[in-house]
C-alpha cells in the first residue's frame, strides 16, 4: 500500500474545504476520447503483466500501477516512445486528439484541492473518481475496484476480461503484478477480497472522473 497516507477523516475534511473554496471539476473527455484512453490504459497494464514493469514505473504498488498507466495513456506515443516500451510492430490504439487531455496528465487532485503527480490509493479514488456500482457487471475496461480496510486501501483494475493489480510487494522472482479472473476473485478464500455486495471491505467499482 501507499505510504505516507492521510486518514479518511482528514481527507474528507480537506475535500469538503476544497469544495467550499470552489475548485473547478476536472475536464471530462468525450466518449470517443474516453474509449481511446481505456484502450491505451488496458493495453499498457496488460504489457506490464506480460512483459514485466516498464523502467519508468518507479512506484511499484497498486496506486502506482494506475498512476503510471494513466500518465502513459495520456501522452503522445511517438516512435521513440514505442521503441523504449518495446511496442514497435504492435497494433496500437489511436492517440487521444491533441489538446483533449491537456491538464490531465500528472495532475491528480489532492484532498486540499491542489494537483500533483502523486496520490495514494485513497486520494486517487476519493478525489479523482466517481462511484459506478457495487457489481462487476456494471464495470467497463479501465474502471477501478476499491477496497477499504480502514488503515489501508487497495486498488485493482477491471480489464474487461480479467482483473489486474499489484500486490505492493516486490521480490527477486516476483514483480508483484497479478491477473485474476472475476470468478476466481469472487470465490477467493480470503473473503475480504471478494468484489461482492456482501463484502464490507469492497467499496465498489469507480470510474476516473475525466472519463465519459
């Protein structure tokens, strides 16, 4: 998990103060640009699982995976980028239109209303997403599954056909990345990780606020 981490009470209070100060809502992409973004985000996360983490992905935890995938999805993907990421010759989605993602990259909203390149899992969800549902059937690719354990929080990403996440731990023979089917997670032995209505630790499916 991400540390240092603000308490939920402090985040809620700071969020309320920011809202009362009149901070503007983030720009929202239209449907076409949102779909391009989702295609890029899921492709990049899939590549991390299939090939191993990209060197630029420095914060190896669940929120770090999301921050990395979002930032890299919103950028221009020129020849140098494709070469550096081992994606030359790979069929790739079209880039987002120039200017459509202006102000979104490395601009996560913090609880105090400022924007920064870094947020932990709790701020990422509370300040930068909107709730969708408590059921996976309502999720679309790129949506986030949020788990709240009180002192710790965890994020997973719905990829359309499976769920991706990072354990927050790295070992010599384990980069911490995981891919699991929905039916596997729904039957997980440790019930705290089941994405179901009857799990009090599962906050539900959340969508990035700038997506349609």
